[in-house]
C-alpha cells in the first residue's frame, strides 16, 4: 500500500492518428473499475501522431489499494483518415497484466478497495 509504480507500454503507430489519447485502468478481478487515468485528463494533448512513430507511455501511480489481485488495462484512442468523426480504440489491451498488493504489518486497512489514509478526529463539545 502506498508504493509508487510505473505502468508502461510502448505504441507503434501503423497509420497517422489524430486527437490521440493514451489511457490506463486498474480493476478488480470481478471487473470493478478502481482507478483510471488518461493523457487528456492530465492535459497532455496529441493532435497528430504520424505513421511510424513509436511512443513510450508511462503512468506513475501510487498503489493505495487494499491487499488483493488487480488487473491493468491499456488503451489508445483516436481517429484516423478513415474515420475522423468519432474517437475509437486504435488499440486496447484488457487485463493484460495482473498485480498483487500484499499486506504489510506497517499499515492499517480500512474497508473497501482503496486505502484512503484516513485522519479521524472525534471531539466532544
């Protein structure tokens, strides 16, 4: 819990792509989305990526997850000359990697999926 990791993937563009968004998702074994992030949310914009380009994508994430097994997904959205009207997945990998978060004796755990590092204060007035 709380360790920082890098989720990395490399993309080779076979065709020129427009309005490209690089994304990732962490989900439970049961398919519940725990967290996701993409380049657009991070305010990184890629209006055009030429055919033949190779892009190294890295998401540095802090694994504030309760002990369990989780799946990682990766995806690239965009448009091409064949279809400029709507974004679609240029490539997507679902459940491509499994990670296991193990319990350590140093941390306290709350209920749920993620560890929120609660700071509880109760005051009688």
